[in-house]
């Protein structure tokens, strides 16, 4: 008999970063994206600040995001360091995705330390990752390269920060084993 603990343990152990080169052209239905977001909404949050916010790019929105990343790369790169391959790469990873979400954090410095908000958002992203794994959707979290005008592009307030982008797509990647050192090397027991 499979228990809930068995199911969640299996999802945790099989969750992997799946990157856009492995994504197929299959669209992710909006209902499934909403299911992923609903999972995020149940992350732990100190003082119920619920700091996670998301901007979802799909369809033509992906083209806008790809154009923004491409333009930002051109604007921030010295001519002698510019690479057409890198320019195309930043655009292609967006355009190969079925959905990209900007991961945004509301900062409530009057209520909790900022690190607690970062931790809450990270838990929300882990919930999303486990849900995409269960749905057979590949995903990964990429930190922002802090392109100029990102704050403005995303329409963020002064009390908001972008903590990265969550790329999603159905995929054809082969399962890979987890590479982890034994937990016994990472735990000290104090029992007496």
C-alpha cells in the first residue's frame, strides 16, 4: 500500500531541474499552471505575510520576455564581449518554454526579517517544483542576472524584489539519479 509519505518522498527524490533544451512544443493548460500556483500558495509563512507573487508569461508574453532579456543583454554587454550565440541563448530558453514565471517577493521589513520572506518564497517554489514533477512537467528556477530595468519591466513596487524565474515545459529528458552525499555526513545527534 502506498502512503502519502511514500508519494511525497518519491516526488522529492525524483524532482530535478529540467532545462528548456529538453522542452517539447506541447502547451501547458492554464488549469495546470493555476494548480502549480495554488501549491505555491500553501507554503509556510511567518506571520502570514505570504510574500510570494508571480508574473506569468505565456503565449505572446513569452516573446515580450525574450525580447526584454535580449535587449538587456545587448545593453549590458561591452561590444568586445558581445556574443550573438549568448544573445540568442537568453532569448531561446524563454521561447522554448511553455511558461515562465517571474518569482517576486514582497518585503515586509516591519513584520519579519527579510531572510524569512526569502525562505517562504523558496518554500513556495519548492511546492511548485514538486507539483510540476507530479504533473510530468519539467521546470527549473533560474536566478535573475539583474538586467537593468527588470524592476520596471515587471512593474514592481519599491517593497518588491525579483528572486528569479521559474521555467516550465513538457519535456523529453531522461530521468537522472540524484547526486547527494549520505545524510549521515550532515547530521549531528545530541541524545544525552
